C-alpha cells in the first residue's frame, strides 16, 4: 500500500471529507474508485463516489459516508492505494520505494553501498547511499553520475567522480 493523502476534516453535511494530498501525482485521485485506510492492523477498502481536486487538497465523497458525523470518523486518517493503482511513470523515472534498497556500484562493479533515501532539492534529487563503512554519501541524481538503474537486478551504477566519496579511494 502507498500513502497518497491524509483526511483533514469533514466537508459539508453530506459525508464528504477534505484531504491533504501526500503524493507527487494528485491525478491518482481522479481515477480511483477505492482508497484504503488501516484499521486495527488490517486494511479497510472505502469505495469512492466522487472526487474534486483543488490545489494541494482533494475533496472525497465516500459511498458509505452520508453525514458530517460519519465523515468525522475519518479525521486524521491516512489514505492509501494499491501498487496497481499507481500512476505509470515515464521511461527513466522511478518511484522512491523502487530505489530504496538498491545496491550502488561503480563502473567496475565494486559495491559502494545501499540506497537508503531520496532527498528532493530544487536542482535535482539526491540519493543517500550508506556505504559499507557506515558513512553516508550524497549522490546527485544526474545523468553524468547515475549511469544506470536496474530495479529488476537491484543495482544502480554510479560514475565515481573526484570528491563524490570523500575519504575513499577511487581505484
């Protein structure tokens, strides 16, 4: 399951909720017919009747909510979708969850570490690689540095450049 939003509050008197969008793809909501909420360690499916997008918010009318009191029960609850409902990405674009855990290697096949996080910056994303020495390295997600990503084999090939891995031999 993938987090896409969080219910903020009821909206109106007919069971609609206002939710904050926690996704780079607000269009997820336009086509969804079902969202999931975790209840007592199990996933509960909620049928979506209607959706309205406005900026960073979405207004959702769930089929089983008929009043403001019904909608109040979902306040502050997180909204999830299944993997099959994720928006398909363009070639050479990846969801963060597909990158976490990839083994980073240099062009010679030497293991550099594991991708533990992806940080978003205005110029470009940055991959956080935890080296086998326990240190963290920040790798810019640019074509000059990232030579290939293969999620099937679990590998990312990185061009080692001077200063990229401080204190590490480039040989």
